[in-house]
C-alpha cells in the first residue's frame, strides 16, 4: 500500500474519530456517523482498487500545492531531471509539475520529465544495454533528489526515481546489493552537473515555473551553456 493511500486512510480515521467525539455536540446521530464512516472507507477502497490510488494522489497533491515550499521543491526537483537529461543528450518531450498535469498526459506520480524515447527500455528488451546508457539514465533519475539536497540539504521526493533504478537492476540481473552504491554515485554525478551550471539551472527553474514550452527551456539552457563556454 502506497504512503499516499496510508495518509488518506489516516485522515479518514482521524475525521471519523473527531465526528464520533463531536457527534453529540453537533447533534449527529449514530446512523449518520455510520454512513459517513462507510462512505469514507468506501471511497478509499474504490480509489485504491479501481483507480490505483490516483484519486488520493490528486487530493494530497492539491492540498500540498497550497504550500509555496512544496511547489518550489517540485520545480527544483524536476528542473534537476530536466537539466541533467539535456546535458547528457536524452531528448525531452514534456514535463509536468502537478499530479493533475501528470494525469492528463497519462503518466503516474506528482510530476515528472517525460523523455521522447526510452532507449534504455528498448536496450533492456533486446539484451544490449551499454554501461553508458545505464550511467546516463541513473544520473538523470537521481538528479531530482540531488537538486533538492543542494537547496534544502535533504530530499522529500524521489521515491519513484529510486524504484526506477531498482527495477533496472532487476531487469539486467545485477545484484541488488549494488543499488545503494549506484544511487550514491549517480547522485554525486548529478550534483556535479547541476553545480557546474548554476545560471542555466536557475533560468530553467524560472522557465518551468512559468510553464514555458520544452523548446524554450532547452534554448535557455543552451544559451547559458554557450555563455559558460561549454
């Protein structure tokens, strides 16, 4: 069960508990409490079983969007993915910054950078994946966490990014004991790339906050890379 689902259940239990405690004061009948309890639990179950928890994700993200800190973390996280993907030559098709935007484009999570081609998946399928491909994608996957840590000292997001790396290691039949080391190595590579281009990263954050098209974001990065002599 996902952390978001557990959060929704916790909120539901808390709400029901408060209703039970305050019911007599608010003149709410036991039958009314039973109906509310059944409705809340039913909605959670329906969302989890029928919609894979996406309703809970939308609700939690919508509530979290009220926090400027949360929104800033999301943008910085995704800008980290975007910048490193561009610098490592991985074509970018789109990006999203909220769960609703993500749902509309047909992918999961609260936000993300969407690549034009997932050549790593194709390479895994045919059994011909190079170490360079592994290193590039692992660096990009860990770049969101790296970006948050550079700004805040710690990361709140990145669960799905870590899962991608874990899944890749299973697909290529590599020992899972290597995963923590690969995560740390990839995060260090991502931090180095971001730290070397602070102006490009800052401009990208502003552009993504304005929801500017991918093409404009890439042009901004290129302009700053050229100014830095890269």
